[in-house]
């Protein structure tokens, strides 16, 4: 029962904040949206911030799940081996699916992209950890093993974060999805220029 209430409260927190923002969202708002009593709320969470952090973790887990599914991760959670010449095609497919996942999970997307800054230092630290995880996943996916290659991956993740945040802040799903083609083109240019570091000889002509 507590697990169900926790899930309902986290979903309500994300939905209300998508409409009102973190600062203007009250525990009463979350209770009204979730249908959970105040007594039950405080049996699960200590405060609004505690509920927010739990909702953030849900958002992170949803993103990780989508990310692993779209890159074809194995049972160990690591990306599947890339075939010869297909790295950029796999990136394009994965990035397009990633943008679609952000659109589908829009309340949670707003939570970890925008409202996180109003929630304080701990929430911001968790967001940084999430970005580091995405950077590591991208580096593994593209075989970026040296410092230069991994820095390129960090730049892509940072640029993507800025671009999608602007679109999400405007609730503009068309603009969110439109980020894909030009960003993929630029990543292909970086790949052709060797910006991801040394690649296997079999992949050098991809």
C-alpha cells in the first residue's frame, strides 16, 4: 500500500509542478491531485522536498530505462557492441527515441530539467550525477575512450540539455522533437573529424 501511495504522490508532484512550478506547489496541491491523505503523505515523506527528491529519482529511473532500451543495452546495463560502420546510425536512432521519451514523460522531464534548480543543492547534485551517467553511456556507445573523446561527449550532453530545456520550458513538443536532425548532423561532423578519439581501423571509414 505504501509503495502505491508513494508512486501516486510522486506522479502528482511531477504533474502539479509542471503546471505551477516547485516554489508555488504546496503539499496540499499534491494531496489534492493524488487523492492521498495528509496523514498518509507524512507516513511516506518528511516534507515537500523529500517528495520532490523521490519524484526526481522516479524521473531518473524512467530516463535510464528509456535510454537503455533505445541503445539495446544488455543484461548488465551496458550498451550492446556496435557493429562496423553503424555507430552514427545507432546514435541517430537512439537520440530520436530519447527526445520522444522526454516528450512522453513531460511532467517528469520538467521536474529534472527545470524545477530541480528551485529545489536546492542536493537536487542539483543529483541532476549532475544523471548527466554524468548519460555522458558515460554515450561514451561507451561511441567508443570514446580517451580524454578528448569523452570531453566531446560531455559537450554533446551539455548542449542537448540546454536545447531540450528551452523547448520543455515552453511546453513546445514540436520544438523538442525538431532538435534531433540538426544535432545529429553536427555529431556526424564531429565523428567524421575524429572528435571522439581513436576508433578501430574497421570503423574508421564509417
